[in-house]
C-alpha cells in the first residue's frame, strides 16, 4: 500500500511539473480576468499575458527545467499554431475570436496565443524526460508525420473541401492501436496503451478550454451573448492537435529503432 501511495505521489508531482507552463498560464487567465479590456500603463490584458508567458519560458530555461532542444520544439509548434490561429480567426472564417484589445498582435491574434499551444508542447517534452518515457510498436515517422500534416491542413481546408477528420481518427487508431508507452515510477516500469492516454489528455485540455473561454481569453461565436460549455466535439480537435505536437516532439527529441522502439536521444 505504501509503495502505491509513493508511486501516486511521484506520478502527481511529475505530472504537475511537466504541466507547469500550462498551469501557470491558466492561473494567469483567471487572475487577470478583472482587467477586462481596460488599458494599464499603455498595455492590455493580452499584452501582460504575453509578458508573463515570456517570463515563464525564460525561467524554465534558466532553471534548467527545460532544455534548449525542448524549447526549439516548442517554438516550432508555437509558430505553426500562430499560422492556424491567424487563419481561423480571420473575419471571413471566424471560428473563434479574441474579444479584448492588444498592442502586441498579428492581425486578429494577440501574440500570447501561441504560448497556449506551447504549453502543450512543453508538457509532452518535459513528460518524456521526467517519466523516462519510451515507446513500443511506434509507427514509422513517415506514417505519423503524414497523419500530423494532414490533420493540421484539415483544420483549415475543411472550410473549402469536405472535412476528413473521421478518416484521420480512423487512421490514428489503426497505426497507434498496438503502441505502448513505458514510464518509470519508484524504480518500477509501467506500460499503458497510447490511445487512451491521448484521449485523457484531450479531455484535460478541453476542461482548460472551458476555463479559458469562461474568463474570455477567446470566445466562440455562440458564446458571445452568453457563455456556455464548449461542445464535446472539440475533443476531436484537441486529439488531432495533440498528435501533431507529439509527432514533432518524438521526431526531434528521440530516436526510433527499426523494430518500433523509441527512446530519448540523451537517455
């Protein structure tokens, strides 16, 4: 019983540590809600969130809680996310919008927005190291990358051509069905199937999304007049976005052997 308790405590501590960027950012969303659209010393709420996110990132690197290799992966995901944000918040698309002003923004997107996606990349990158993660039966990178790229394109192309997300879901289940995640706790190794973990993470992000929209970080068109819970359908979007982030992290931070075993490069 004591061993189970210790393993649970270690798992919780490492999970919180891996998600530190996201937890701090979500906390800032709540704390700054009272600022509304009001200007403070020439800047607005979204600008201060940008400053806060930059400080978090700098502290993680300075304290060596995040490596430069991990930061590069996160930066790449950040840039890809910003491109998608600019497209999806364009007035002719308007999938969602940022209701408050900002000094630092690109077109319709405040610059802090990319850090919300960076938090996901940071979680993956730090989890791999903290839990000493390895994978078994991981698909070939060409297969995973094709799925990730098509998922990314589909977020934007679905407004002009048929949405293929059902095919993307089926593809992901097909190639990851046998994939197992191995991780270390209390010097013991555990193994879990990958797909349920991705679904659980998508659900956690969906909860964070509801908190974010409640505090008006962004709003969907149906939430403008009165807030309501984000639809369950968004779980699918987060699932595909998680796949994109995960593939980038795995490709850059580790190596896959011919028999499908993946390990960190510095392990």
